[in-house]
């Protein structure tokens, strides 16, 4: 299993629009890119990114295809409008919470 780890913070003043996007589009876009959302976390207090999310695929070839897809480009373009400090990395999935 290969996992995509993503982190970001919600842009100030975009909270409502972000929540609407999250509820209506985010999961559909992840799935359209060929991945399955595995976990999502929201940091209530502290420093660093406010949101952490993970998505998985069975192998590296499928992850590479997902990250090269137009759906992924559409997702990241939309996220850039709503969040700051969007960062992602690909790791071997461990089946538990990962950073």
C-alpha cells in the first residue's frame, strides 16, 4: 500500500467555502484521481498545519498515475484557492497514523 500524506491550513475568511468544498467535492475528487481517502485530522490548537489527510492506493504505479491525473490537478488548484501551506508527500503505508 502506498499513501499520500497531505497537510494544509485553511485560509482566513475562506472557512465556509472550504467546508462546503470538503463536504461536496474533496472526497469525490480524491476518488476520481484513483485514490481512497484513508484518514483526516483537524488540529484544534497548537502550531503547524490545521488539517492532515491521507489517501491510499495499492502500488506506486497507481499513485504516480493519480498524481499525474487531471483530477489531481483540479483538486490542487481548488485547494490553492482555499488553503495555505499545502504540502504532500508519498510514503509506504503503514496502516496507522503517519506524518
